C-alpha cells in the first residue's frame, strides 16, 4: 500500500516536471523578451510546487514502510531508493531558497541572452553574482544533508555517485596526456590540405538535411521535434523530445553535427522504458550517461570515416549548387579531414574532440573557485583569459562574449555540470569499444547506414536500464570495467595517430 501511494505521488510530480520542461523549451525558442519577468515568476512558483511535493511530510512514513516491503521486485526497490535520494536532497533545501534560486536563474539566463550579444559582462555580472550566492547556499545545505563537500553535492545532482575525487582521477590522466598529444596532432595536420566548403548554405536545406540524418540514426519525429535556439540543447520529455540547434549560412558542418549530437541525447530519452516513465527509476541515470549518448553518436559514430562515407551523398544532394562549384570539398576524404580537424578555438561547442577537454578543464577549475569564493565574479574575465592562454594558447581579452559569457550553464545555475561533458566522452569511448567488441562489424554496418544493431545494443545495455542501477554498475555490466580514460585516449590515438 505504501509503495502504491508513493508511485501515485511521484507520478503527480512527474507531470509537474513535464510541464516545466516544455516551458523551459519555450523560453529558449519562442518567448518574447518582454515576457521574461513574468516567466521567471511563473517558473519560480512551479518549481516551488515541485519542491513542496518532495518535502510532503507523509513521504517519510511511506518511504520507511515501502523500504520494508518484502513483495517488491528489483525495479520497485530501485524506484524506492531513487525516491529516497530525491526526498533527502529536497529536505535539505528550504522552499524559499528553491523559489529564489529559480527566479534568479531565469532572470540571469534572460539577461545573458541580452548582454552576451552586446559583449557587456559588466552589465551581466550582477545577475551572475546573485545566482552564485544562492548556489553557494544550495551547495552548503546539500553537502551538510548528504555528508559530502558542497561541490560534490552539486555534482551529485547531475550524476549520483560522482565525486571530485573521481573527476580529478580521470582529468589528471587527460591533463598529463593531451597537451603534448594536441601539439603533435596540430603539427601533423598542417601537412594535410583541406578544402573549406563555401556557402551560402540555406537554412531550409540545412534543416532538411539534419532532419533526414537524425531520423536515419534513430530519432523518432513522432515523439520529438527540431527547432532553433541561441544555444543548442535537448529538452522536453521522453515522448515529446525537443531538440534545438543554431544555423550559420556560411557553414553547414557545425549545425549538422550539433543536430546529431542532440539526437544522441534524444534517442536515450526516447529509449527509456515505457512502463516506468513517470517514476524516478524510469528517468535517465544522470548527465554523465546522457552526455555519453550524445558524444557516442557525434564523436564515435558521426565523425568516423564510415559514417561520413554514408552521409556524403546526402550532403551533396542537399547543396547541389555548392557541390557543382567545389566538388572536391564534398568527397569523403575532405569531409573526414574537416570533421577531424584539430584546432585551438575559443568556443567550446565548436571545439574538436582533442581540444574539447581543455575547455572543460578551464570551466571546472573556475567554477570551483567561484563557488569557494577564491575567485570573484568581477575577476572572472581575467581568470578566464589566463586559463585560455595556459590551456589553449588563446586570448579572450576584451571578448567576453566568446569567453566567460559563451555558455548558458552558469547563468542558469548549472554549476557542477561542465565536468560531466568530458566524463561523458570517456564513457562514450568505453561503451563504443564494448559494442564493437561484441559486434566487430559495427563500423561496416554504419558505413551502410544500418544503425539498428548499435541502437539495439545501447537499448539493451543503457537505455532500458534507466535509473535502475548506478553508473558504475552500468559500466561494469556493459564493458566489464569501471570508469576510466583509457578507451578515450586509445580512441584519440587511433583516429589522430601518434
């Protein structure tokens, strides 16, 4: 009886959260600027109501009884454990702090869109300061309740069980290996000529190409859609997934790979088990697993020579006038060289897979300093510039738009998220290596446009398991190993040589 009461209660919470997810998408895609203040207040109220559902006094009694029920199966027990985890975290946070944080984050995100375009960090800084102040309060309260450091508490909100110690262990492997590797790859690639496809590439044609490829790799358009936003993302809910991208008529390559990246997220959501969709155990395991699915599709699959051999004819069909002027640019060899080009760049979302970890290392170091108080918001642009000089040999002095203001994560309060991108890349390499180990012909199937076997392996090993197991258990079952950087470094060595 207690378990049934819990599932009904959490189904109601899930419905509230689904509404919030669609409203979040609307804010990024459709909302007019003048609606910003009202939307922030509405979202603050909605999230406060979600929080109230998690701190409902009766839940403790129901959870305690459900934890003693002998008639629950493995999934039901995992569901109760997820409920307990969510309730424990929620009880650590006062409702007024949840509402204030939501309000500040929505206002900050809206200000970021306005002031980033103007490269005006000074005007944006007060909004970010308020977000950080409230995030410090949140992290301290969560850390005390969960018996961990404040930053580990924030990491755990995005991927349960992830700690700074684990992040540091993986990141230290990358810090040791990647700088010299990057230098060697850049030097070697200087001798490989590349033809840059010249535009214009009409947005309508880019969109049609993206839609075609995302469906071919397994995205269901009956349960999702593609739109445009300032910052590409995958949102919505499992049966109504909302992908966004941004287009540049002078370059189709970025938006296309962005669509495929977000399609990896979407396929995970669409592959979650139907029977558990409105229960905590039926949700995606966490953002390390989520990012592994987007990066597995983008990096392991779609930037491979095999995939580009399959996609090249579709790309040529999408831009016939451009192909007529530069036929060589659309050959497989040139497309592969384009999509595996290693270059130091300012923008994280456009970075190649070799330099991308450096972008994450910078944000990881800076956000920990911001949250601890070791770095002030006023000093963030200079610290960012110094980190870019050290890690990538580039400067962002006077260019905060492409520096510390380039990402939406901090404006919307997502501290603790950035490390999960690179952890996701390590998991992606680990999972793909295991999939190929089980089905050695996978690369050849991909070259023929047959993504079914890979999708079925992912469904069996990842998607169908949702939150019924920990990340460590998932990896051990799927790959026979715990999280490590070995497979990512091996993948980079195979693709880029050393």
